[in-house]
C-alpha cells in the first residue's frame, strides 16, 4: 500500500506535500520579491546618503574652487568597495573632481543627470545636488555595484534548501498523521472484503473514532446490521417459501396418490362386491332349476351363505373404518380370555382358510391369559390378520398364529409363507386402501381396509402392531402387542344352562321386506316356534297386544309407524315388559344403536342377519329380560 499511488495513504501524503510545496513556494516568492525590493531600497538609500555627505563636504570646495579638496572628499569612497566611481560636477555641468575604484578608468557622464537614481546594466547610478544657502553649486555623481542577481540567486538557494527540508518534514508528519484517517478506512475495506467473501453480515469495524471518520464507521456498521437483518429475513422468507412449496408439492402428491387409491378402491370394491354376487346368482338358479335335488340345494345354500358372509364382512369393515374416522366408534371394555378370542376369530376365518387348502397352526400359552378389551373387536383383529394371511398365500400354504407372554404384554404373531411384502411397502401396508398385490392375476385382492382397521383397533386397546417380511415371495409376519391383566381372575356367577332345543317361543316378526321376513318365519316355524308375521307398524302393534310374544324382531323402517314408535307402543302394553325386543335394521351407526336402546329395544342387529344370530338370541336365556311367574 505504501507504494500504491492509488491508495488513500499515498493520496493523503501527496496532498499534504503538494499543499506544503505550494504554500512554501508562494511564501518563498513573496519573501524573495520583498527582499529584492528591500535590498534595492537599502542600496538606493545608502548611496543617496553617501552622495548627500559628499555634497555637504564638497560645497565649500566648489565655493572656493578648491578641486583638490573636492578630490580628497571623493577619495574617502575607497572604503566602500561597492562604489565603482564618483564625481563632482559644477553647476555648469563641468566635472570638477572624480574618483575611480581600481585602475580602470570608467566612463563618466558628460553632464550630470537629474537628481535621483537609475539602474544601468546591473549598476546603481545616483545624482545628488550640492546646495549651499539655497543655491545649487553643483552635482554629486556616484556609480556602485547593485548585485541584485547575485542576491536573488543566493536567496533563492537558501529558500530552495528550506523548501526541500520543509517538504521532507511535511511528508514525514503527513505519513504519521494519515494513519488516523487511513487505519479506519483500511478496517472498513477489510471488513467489506470479508463480508463479500464469507457472506457474514455479523462482522463489524472495531474502534470508536471521533469526527467524520467515526460517523463513517458507525454508518458502515449500521449498514452491515441492516443488510444482515434483510438477508436473514430474505433467507427466512426463502425457507418459508421453499417449505410451503414442498408442503404444496407433497400435498399435490398426496392428492394424486389419494385419487389413484380412490379409483383403485372403487374398482376393487366393485370387483369384490360382484365376486360374491355371481355365485349367489348361480345358487339361486340352482335352487330354481333343481329344487327337488337335496344335495344340489344344500351345496347351493352353502355357497350362497359363504358369499353372503364375505359381502357382510366387506360392508362391516367399511362401516367400522367410517366410525373410527368420524370418532363415533366405541368399544366395550371388559375382562377377556385369550383362547375365547382366538376361537371366535377362527370361527370367522376357518372356512376361508380351509377353502384355500392352507395348513393352520395354532400355538397358545398353556395358562389362561386375560386381556382388558372388547372381545368382539379383539377377535376381529385376529380374524382380519388371519384372513389377510390366507388371502395373500398361494393355495396349499401355511398360516400360523402364535401367542406368548412377555412381562406385562401379550405378543401375538400371525405368519404365512405367502407372497411377502416388498421393503418399500412395509411402512404403507397399514394405510387405508393400500394393497400389497393388486395385480389382475390375484382375484382376492380385497379392499385394503383390513390391516388399517386392525391397526386402529389395536391402538384403541392400547397396543401396537408391526409388519415384517424378508421380501417378495418370502412370506410375511404381523406382530401384535397388547397389555394383559395379571391380577387373579375374579369369581363369576355360573351361567344357567341353555334351553333345550325342544322349548318353543312366541315370536313376532315385523318387516316390510316380504321375502326376508317370510323366509325367517318359515325357518322359525319349522323349529316349532309360534310365529306371527306383519309388514307394517300398526298391524305389528295389534298382533303384539293379541299375541303377547316372547320375542319381537322389528324392522326400524316400517311403513305407517317406525320401529322406534312400535317398540314404545309394545312396552306400554300389559305384556310388553315380558317381551324381548330386537331391532333388525340396515342402520348400524352408534347413534342408531343408542336410539334403539332409548326406544326400549334389548338388542340391535344389522342387516343382513344370519339365522345363527337369531338362534343365539333364542338359545341364550341370560339375555331374556323378563320374569316368568
């Protein structure tokens, strides 16, 4: 920087030296001119004084015409070596006496000039009148060396030396004083360079400088702070915008995935609903064409019943998922034994597993294990997992259910040797409508709600579920963890024995679906029960008053009178309190169940109703809410 002529330091030093040089040069010229003028005036005054002295002493010599005395008076000038020559002229202009410095004879003027002085070729010439009593007696002439050029050169040399020394001193002083200016500026420059290189707006110029430099540094630091705040705000805005764009992109992707899954779900739902309808339709044709063939009729009935259960299972799963998503799903917690839950689950899926020719292995703890939960929903969890294992295992495969106790948890493992799960699908199999294998070749793909429903039911019981698989075609395993009850089982009352099959009841059926109610009525009548069938609310109320039924299976959506009003009407009858009321309806929401119980119903059944459900109600005496006298 010291050798950089473009730097602030060099410019400041150059400015100080230049200013000093101009000032000293101007002062030197002024002093030189003043000295020359003073020098000239000094010589003029000196010669004029000398001439006046000679005129005074030479007046008597002129008066008495004493040239020798006048010559002696001029001879005194030898003590003044600068005076080259001198002369005394008479009033008539005749040279009266003369003096010459040295051996050279100067050229004297022929006649004296006017009083005063002149400079001639570097020499000073003075004329002075000799006056005595007011009378001009003559003129004194003096010529002397002036020495103006020599004086000017000497003086200029002195001034030059002084000027040079002054410039050197000025440069040294400026070099030291400029640091108070250049050091803060250099610090500003360095900080600015680092900010540009590192993009770090937290840097600041140190120091607390007074004056304009301090204002500049403070303004620069304030500017950095403001730029830092704006840069941070801009970065935050960019991050927010980027995050919003990512969220929007993910939302769009999620919408696309949801839309695709919705289309796949609707297509699969249509497929899954049509699959059972085809064999049901075929079974109806068999019953119509070969009604006299008992074996064909039984086979057709079995097929229709199995396909109907499949359709009911699909609809129930969808309803359960809907209830959970809307927060209207409730579970009835109680003390449940593991083996009972497993038996209930096997009742649901055993036929499906056998239909596919799978080998089923069950391994349960020897001692009783009690859970705190809803027996129906726990069985639904296991049945969904077993059904899923059987569905995605090729015919003749192996399905296993293993349970073990780990501290206070029950660990249930449902494994198979089926098609397996790809690693990238393990985290998605529990999502709604997601299917591991949705290819056209696998006809039993399902709706993709079973595993999602199982996970939500497990979570409602305070447990967890995980999926494991070694890869495609290497089977899969689902692990369920549920909290167990470790306290001793409380003693319970012994349940009364079931009624003998020979006992019959008075049963009232009320439903506007003529085919359904007539077929149920025929089956009940074949079992020996007394059955009355009605198709609207008023007729059912009249029949109840006359018939005093033990059981009343009532549809909710009856013509002329709703099932709720019919139930209230029956309860007001004298024998109404003795009747067990069962609501049979297609409305299965929790609020529908609550409305039914508030109207006086004892049970709530969702269509389609299996005849086994009716048999279970008829055979279970503990649910009869009446006292026989």
